[in-house]
C-alpha cells in the first residue's frame, strides 16, 4: 500500500507560537515526531492541538518560531510539496461536491500526478486497496453525502492512505467511529508506523486509546506543553489531573501492559476528598 523504501520523515517545532488576531493559541511549543513512531497530542478542548496540526500541514501561516517537515520550514513549502510528504485527516472533513467515495479516495493521488494527468488503473487499484484496509470497499460507489459521519471518516482515512504519505497528521480521526472501527483504524496506523516507518502525529481525546497505541505523548494546556515523553512516563496521576482538571485513576491494563486511565465521577471524588 505504502512506499516502505522511502520511510518516514521528521516533524519538528521549536518555540512555536500562533494566534488568531489578539487571541494567543500556541506559546513556545517544542516537540517532534520521528519515523516509525506514533506521537499523541492530548489536552482539554481549546488547548491548541488542532491549531498545531494545521500549522504543520501548511494550512495556517504567520506562525512564530519554527515548524519543519523533513527539515524544511513549512512556510517555505508549496501545498503540492507538502502533499507529497504528508497526509492530513481532519476532525470534521467538508465535502463541497457530491463525489462518490471512490472519487474522494482518488483525490489522494493528485499530488503524484503531472498537470492534468488522469488516474491510471494502478491508481485505482491503490484506491481500492486503501478502501479494503479501512473496511469500506462496499462504500466505493456510494455518494459521500449519503454516508454516516463514521463512514465518511473511513473514506477520508482511505484517501490519506492512497496518498502514500511519509507522515500522517491525524486530528481525532476516530471521533465518529464505533469501538470496532476505532481499533481497526489505529491497527492500520500502527502497521504503517512499524512496517513502513511512517511518522504519525495524532490528536486524541480517548486516553486509553492513546495509552494503547502512542509511543510518546505531549500534553497541552492553554497552548503550552505541560508534559512530554514516553507514554508510561507522561500518563501519571499528577500530570493528567493537572492538565485535564479532574480526578482520574491510573492503573495498568492486565492484558496489554499499557496504562489504563479511568475518570472518576463526582460522587467518587467526594468520597476521596472526605
């Protein structure tokens, strides 16, 4: 499906700052994601996670500090150059035209086509393979506007796969998916990271999903990095309660050996406080 001979690329920010007008969203953010690993961005709503993804993908300019993709400053890259290196799966994709699912997926091949060149049979084969990996071949000829939110998200993920990226930027890609499809999606992401050395930077809200799949975690709060490092070092009671502002119980999953995080309801918190 991918291009294992190319491998992943390094994504980095140093002292990154960004604001919408006078409202500051990111301040002094320094982080990195490297080939073969899945790096998670977690934090409460409004902490700057999606903005960071948009800066690295070239959607937002006018940032301060540095944001580099494969050693090149994002602001100095064209959209086409970036599209050949990385693919983005947004939180809420918008569709302006009534394309079929397969037509949406084939859009991922455009960065690799010359001028007005049409997709080849090989491109179509790649698109069907991507749909199969996303358990969505049965949706190929369906108009995108007739699909559920979860089905549309699988199509957008297939489009990212067919782009054959060296890095994936994922902004809550599993937010509209049921548990089965969440696991299947992140199994594909893990396979890309391990077998093809793809670099993955992903925004998540599900702490346990992050614990199972992320090699490293960066916790953001009010636009700043509060903690960063290997998941088992970052997912501590102190870090999580400080960043998310609520009590959690942190344990170990007996089956997988990964961290297990349980948010505590108010009644339980009251018993602890007393």
